[in-house]
C-alpha cells in the first residue's frame, strides 16, 4: 500500500477502504507517513468529502491511535455531552450535577480552554481547593459513589487527531465536515462514552455561523456515532448572542449555582433542560423526553441537584460552602457599568466580540501560556429584544485593572440598539436523533 496511490484515489473522488484508512492513520501517528502527504490527503478530503462508512472508519482509526478509557466499572449507561463551544456556555457546570441527581452517571473528561474564557476545568478551579488531578481508580470510585466526577484529559488520547488537527490548522482544511465530525467524535468515544449528546452551536459566536452548516455537522456526527454503535443525538442551539448573562470563570460558576437553584437565566435553564432530557433518555432513566424533563425540573425544585453539586465539589477537594455563599468565589477589584448612550431596544449582541472583550480583561487565554484571571469577566444586563433607557447599564464589567476603555469600546461596537423592537432568535433550532 502506497500513500501516493491513496491520495490519488481520494483526489479522484473514490472511496478509501477500512484498511486504507487505518494504514494512513497508523502511519501518520508513528511518523512513517510525512506531513506533506497527509496535507495533500486532507485537501482531497476537503474537496471530495467522505461517505458515512469512511467517516466512521476514520473516527475509529483515530480512537485506536492512542489510549482508550474503559468506564465499564461504572454502573449504568455513561452519557457524554459535547458542545461545539460558544460565549457564556455554562451548560456543563449545570448539567453534570443536574443529570447525576436523577441517577445518570457523569464521568466527564474536560480540558482547559483557549479563547474567550477558560474551559470547564478552569471554571471549576474558581472554587478554592477543587482539583482534577485524580487517578483513574479514584475517578471511577467517585462516579460510583457520588454519580459524578471530572478528570483532566489524558495525554495520549487520540494522538492522531492532535497531529491531524494541527496540520489542518495550517493547511486551510479546518472547516471540512468529515474531518471536524470525526475529530470531535473520536475524542468522545476514546473517553469511554456509551452514548453521546451533542450541543452544536450556530450563529455569530459559533464556529458554524449558518444553520445549514450546523445542521450538516450535527447530522454527520450523529451518523458517525450511530454507525459505531454509540447512541448519539444532537441539539442545534443558538449562539448569535451569549448564552445566559455571565461570561467569565467565577461569574459563570455563580450563574450555574443560580440555575441549579431555579433562579438562573431563562435561556441557560431551557438549554440545560433540553440537553439533560436527552441525556436522561439516552441513559434509559426515563421512558420519554417529557418524563425526563419532569425528573430534571423536580431535581431543581427539591434541591437535590444543588446538593449534588456540593457533593461533587467537596469530593474533589473544593470548598462546597461557595454554593451557599458565592461571595467566597474570586472577586474582581473593580466593578463598572457600561451605560447605554441612548434609549431603544437591543437588536444585536455579537457574541464572539463580547467574548473577546472578556478575554481582554483576562478571562480567557490568547495562547496556551496565558494566565487566566478567574475573577474577571462580564455580566450582561440586557439581551436581544430588551428595552433600554439612556444611562441604564448594558453590561457590568468585572476587572482587576481600572482602565477598561478598550473593553468598553469593543462592547459598544458589539451591542446594537434600535427604535424598533425585534423578536430574539429561537434558542433551540433543531433536535437531530437520526
């Protein structure tokens, strides 16, 4: 088997066999196939695409290129949730304890974030003492004992995907649906999930800006999962404006606590109930999505979801008293308001630009070496469709430096007002189960 023949085959629009795909991934992982040949192949895939069988084979070849997490010792069906990312996306912090409270085991492998804010682990580390440096045996024990635990990503999970992603990043082949879908799904499957719930974002603050592109990616991932016997579904949710109100690590932890109390933002609560219902149904803890939603609503109402969050934090060394006293979370030195320059209705909040403003404050990482300031960030006081009076606060800025003029200028450019009220975009665009 020669790599040049396989490049030519895909360039001409032909299918690659299972053995050929495994040959490519194994050779690229061990260094016997060079970058320049894989670059040529990814460009051929970009233009010619892959069918469902090829995508499933590529996914499994990347899974098998490194470690695979065996979660079979954990009782029950393990459902993993993946979001394609956005601004103010606090769902994991809410969903973990919420679905665990109704008996769905949450064995979550998470990372640290580049971009607007930190990843799930960074956010959780806003809680004093919380840590994810636990071995596999303790991880499994915590999930069996408490229903939930979070661990840092394994260093040798899907090494082929890491190499391939870095290559795609510098060869203009990142936005290829077969390559995106197999990249995401390989990590979820290698992490040991029995079933997968996907939150695919669309809008200005999402990787997939258009609904058609988001639908294509969601469908591709659902088909990959189901083709390799992992029950998979996807929700396409809106990210044309930030989710919830808080953007920033400690601020998002506080918002998650509020949501688990039943006092959170309407959109964050609704998305968590929608995703959570699918997770509970996939885990066979409910006979229907409607029954699953009722279980989740009851877990918020009776306080069991909030108690589960406390148990989870405490079990991993965190100070669980922050749940009852969020003032113990890191606090910024300066709290300032962004006053509306005129009256009107909010017609646009450009999510990714607002996220960049939060990063300028120190809430996120511009590079892997950047230090995150867990205390800083933004809290929106208005969302699309809301009425605003001149001088009223649009955003509360939490900063550890006094001069936030650059941040304010970016926010003013990102929030548009008009005399005419508009209807906010729908939060849930579609749910894809096949």
